[in-house]
């Protein structure tokens, strides 16, 4: 069966329509964030600030875009997020502007933001929720946590069930193809790959690929150019932010022309933002990768 991007998008759209609008709570509500900190709420937050693109995407995906009063310069998806008040980038923020926006709650991430930012919000007495989605399970947890916070828990549950169904379809279909080795190239200078303990590696596992960096204890290990030649992957997956062509890999490291992936034209360029944000488009990215690997799949 052809797992098309259109099919995935249709499922996402249908699932997005499920659920009721958030309602104000009649009693206090307690939830733990990914640091284990308790957040107590006695009403549904109406003024949200997101300090990470993946969290911004989740907020919009849950239909909460109208409550988003601030985000970062990197929050560019969906398009509506580009028009939200910008309060900084991933590392530096205009705290005076944030205070002026009077947020009910601010969402940040462990990997994208800093402890200094976290401490500053605590000092200012602003309610803060910390997310740390390091894998597909973590992505689902954050999404469900947002559902609980904003009173759209049933909608979030249905959406996550749809994700699980699509991932199962992709995983089952991938078993019909021989296992191939691959490297997911995060950066070229130095050569940095996605390791085993990352949500990016789960794309590879879902699509039946073997990660050549799976034996590294690091999330994003660095490899020498010579080590890449020795491991000789069948595929290279390279997330970029612009249009690239096959020859660009050889321009970076001419000796890589001897890699099986290069010889067989198995260098796959994918959208950097789509594939490197642990957010609600995870399943869409997995489906795109499957179709790139198996363009003739029925």
C-alpha cells in the first residue's frame, strides 16, 4: 500500500476537527512538566507564550493559535505563527516585552532554551511549563499535556491515536523491504550524525533503516570523514533549509563519491524544519521519508 503524504495530511486534518472547545475549569488543576515540577491552574490559560518552534506547532495543531500572544523568531510554522509578537530567539529574550504581554503560562524546552531563562521566569513569578520531548513517546506526552492544560484532552487523545495508527502502517509496510544502513547528517563541518537515542533515529527505525551511528552513546555524535567511508552507508539523509542537489554532497567531501549511498544516488534531501522539530508533524515526516525510500510502493 502506498503511504502517501496526501493520505497522512488528510488523516491529520480529520483528526484536527475532533474535540470540543476548551472550557474554563471550576476547580484547581495540577499537572507535572517534564522536569517533574508541579503546575497548578485554576482556569484554562488564555494568554500563551511559546519559546520553541515545536511547541508553537503543537499549540496551533490543537486549535489554540488565537491564545498565542508571543513566540520566537524561529516560530514560522504554520504561517500564522509568523505574525505573532516576537519575544526573542531560542537563547535570548526580551523579558520586559514578555511581562508586558501578561502571559498566563510560558512554554519552553530543555534542549532549545537555557536554565538562565528558566530561572528568570521563576524570579519574575511567571508560570512556566518545561517540555523535553526526546522521542516519539515524549512528543505524544507533551501534546497530551497541552491537551490537559487547555481542556482539549479528548481531542489530543484522538490525534495521538491517529499518529500511532499511521506509524504502525509505516512500520508494517517497511518490513517488506530489505534493511539498509543509513546516516542522518545533522551537520557537515564537523560531521555530526543523529544517534540512537533521538527522535530522529525513530524515523529510521519506522522505515526499517539501520543507523550507522547507533553504537554511539551520544545523541549527536561527531564522526571523522574517514569513519564515514569505513561505515559506508546505503543511504544518506541530509536535512537542509534550501534546495540542494546530489552533487552538493561531493562538493563538501569529494572522497565521499566512493560511498554506496552516493554511487547509487541514494542521497535524500529533506526539509530541515520538518524533520528536526519534535512536534506534531513527526508522522508526516516519517511518511515522507518512507515515500522517498520506496517511491514505487503500492
